[in-house]
C-alpha cells in the first residue's frame, strides 16, 4: 500500500522540478512532462504558472512551447500579476512579443502590462500593447 505522505512529498518534489525547468528555460524537459500529462497551467503556492515563471525569467522559447500546449497567458498569480506584466516589468522584449502574439491582455492584472510600460517609460511597449 502506498504511503500518502510519501506520495505527497514525491508530487511536491516533482512540481518543484517543473517550476525550476520553467524558470531555467528548459523547454525540452518541460515539454516531455506536459506530453506525459502534467497540466500546462500548473501553479505554485504563489499562483505562478509555468508560463509566468518562464516569462518573468526571460525564456521566449519556453513561453512559445507553453503557449503551443495551451497555457493560459492571462492567468494572474496571487498578487494579481500576469505573465505579460511580468515580462514588461523585467524588460524581456522577446517574451513580450511572444505573449502579445499569443493574445495576452495588456489590461489584465494589477499592475497591468500597460501600467508597467508607463511606469518604466517604455514607449516601445506601449506601441506594441496598443496604447
């Protein structure tokens, strides 16, 4: 019989590895887990999804793969931040482009991507975001 506490610890350990893959931009390994059935919108205790972590840490290829797998590009974390706003905040140009192309809402979250672009004087982003 399986020990529920041991199973829970194994699941938590695997989830931690998946979040690290997203943060590190390890698209190939992450894709293999998604292909095996891991939910593309898996989130951590802070509500950060895999696409949020990949976007915030500047990995456009991983973001593109996650979008291709159906990741919700508009899902905010527990602080109300969206992947697009995170990418704008970090100045991740390629990621911003990927998310805009995927239909990310520039008005979503708080602060929104538009708010972040204004705050940092990123006129280029404001043009891309339609404001």
